[in-house]
C-alpha cells in the first residue's frame, strides 16, 4: 500500500476547531492519533517540537513501536485511526529559526547569468561553502495556505504588486536536537529528524531591486510553504546516495562523513499540470554539509529549526525548480494545456510540489505534498 509501514511521516491534525491539534503519523488514508495509540501526552501538545526534542533514540524507538503495533496489534490501534478526510492538517512544527541555502550548481549558475550577465555566474565563494541566509521563521506556513501577492519596491520610483511572482521547489530539513551556543553540531542524523518539501515563494522584481549588497529580504519573507508531513530520515534509508563530486575538496569541517545525498525525485505542477521534474540527488552541497556550515561559527541550533536546500534545479531544461529559470526570466513563457501562457504566476494559480524516493524492497516513499494558491494583492 502507498503510505505503508515503511513511510509513516509525522504531522499535526485536528478533528474540529475546539480541539488542540495532535501529532499523528500517516498510514494509508488514515492518520494514527499517537497520543491515544501510545498513551503519551507529548503527542497532544499542538506541534511536533516536544517529541523532536527527545532526540534520536526516542525517534527510533517510537517508530519501531508504531510499526510493531500497526503490523501485529491492529485491533488495539483501530480506535485511533482517523480517516484523513475527517481531519484538518496544520503546520507540523513550531518553526524556531529558518535558513535557506543555495545548493544547486545549476540554479546558482542560471540565476547568476540572469542577475549578473556580465560576470562569472558563480561567485568565488560558491564552491567553497554552502551559501545561505537567515529567513523569516514566522511566515513559514502550512501547505494549503493562500499566498497573498506581495507588494513592494520593484525599481527606482516603482511600487506595486509584484509582477514576477515565482516559486522555488526545495527540500527542507527539520532539526530536533539542539546545540549549546558556542558548540558545533555533531553528526547530521543526531540532530536532524526529517525532511519536508518547501516552496520558497519569491517576488523576482522586488528581489532584483533590493538584494544588493545584503541579499534576499522582502522578496522572500512574505511566505514560505511546507508539507504537512515530515518524513523521518529513517524512512529514507534506501534513498541515501553519496552526493555529487566536489571540486575543490571542501574544508575539513565540510567533509562528508556519511552518505547524506538523497535520491528524491520532485515534481512541480501548476494548476495540476507538471511543468518540471527537479532531481534532488544532483545537488552540489548535501544536507550534512549545510548543517556543519550553519553551526561552524558556534551558532546554536534549536528544536524546530528548519533549513532548506535552495531551489532544486537539474542540468536539463525540464528539471528547473523555478519559473525564472523555466521561462528564462519571462522571455520564454510556458504554455499550459488550457491554452494560456505563464511567464510568472497569476492570481488564482495553484502550485503543488510533490516528491518520491526509493524505499525498501522496491517500495516507493511518497513525501507529503506542498501546495498553495495565489490570491490578489491587498
Ligand atoms: Ca530559496
């Protein structure tokens, strides 16, 4: 079955408006109410954070207990299985800090060519460190949240609703285990609980005007959507790959200790039509390297930290994870099956990002989709 025992992603749900949201795992077309099934109040706290803070041994034990109950003790679990169509899904984590990286060689090269046409596409630092910036944790929203078209400065003397509203298809990593201020993070799998899909909505006209010299600001901070389901790393053991070869050899603190590249196949759809299939496995910097870099200066991690990969773009034109690349800054509009064309997003457009990964014994691990619909500027 799809969404079987090998997957079991975690989310937060409620059955009605008066209920404090509860933690569950998705199993088939049901959600397992963990507070009820496991008799543990950590799952009745409104977010995954309290559970995540227990650390990797607890994550492993809990997953084993759930798998065991679902496979051997169906009658005991039955009362705690709720059909998905009877629940509302919420933001699964209380987001602590949010960092966004820029780890695709192809995406960074494409954007460099467009934003700085007379220079080398990649800055000299790009192959030396995973470039990133701190984003706005408070505007990370659950899949399904409407995205209000942002307004802002779009050039000298120009103000108004963004005319270049775009997406960025990304993979996000959720931190469970914190670090103390001054310390560096240890092993990736001791800190990071799981993976979510991210749409880093981007207003390209606002971004292009504001980003010099300090980087993205209001062109990004209005909304970032994530999947309602966090896929635990334990479900992705068959998807682990070595990660792309790197030249030059990274600094010691960035050396890969384990295989933490991930063979995730993404799909981006606009109004139900697939427009791109970005391959995550080809990313230049892997998530363990992002974690090492983010904490090498002693910046502490908090439970609920979210960091994202940056736009996932592959080498082929049909593998680009943003419209600015797919349409080459609007000069080559996409044709949609309804006969319309898109340079950038129009009001009413719905963008959905999905992904799959290889699972055990030929099974497919499906990640929770992230979707959002653009509504007019206020
Ligand atoms: Ca981004």
